[in-house]
């Protein structure tokens, strides 16, 4: 858990935020930037385009790891 970073949301676009995560990186997306349900639905939509993510809920928001 020590290698988890917090992602800085520069543009309010869940898809762009998730795409900006490098393969193999794990980040926390805070609920104040992107709501967890929106991030999860975006992950589902991006998985149809070939992206792969692992997500897990946490008190601050959502822990997301980009797999592919």
C-alpha cells in the first residue's frame, strides 16, 4: 500500500483521468474530484475499448490500478 499515489485531476473528464494512469500504476481517485460510481462506469466503458483496470473502494474514494 506504500506505492499508491493520489492522481491530480487537471481536467474534469473521468475517461481522460483514467487513461492518464500509466500501466502498472495504482492511484487513488478522490470522491471530491470524480465520484466512485462515475469512475466505475467509465472503467466499464473503457474496458470495451481495450483498457483494463482494477478498482477497490476506500474511505478517500477509489483505488484504481491500470492493468493494460
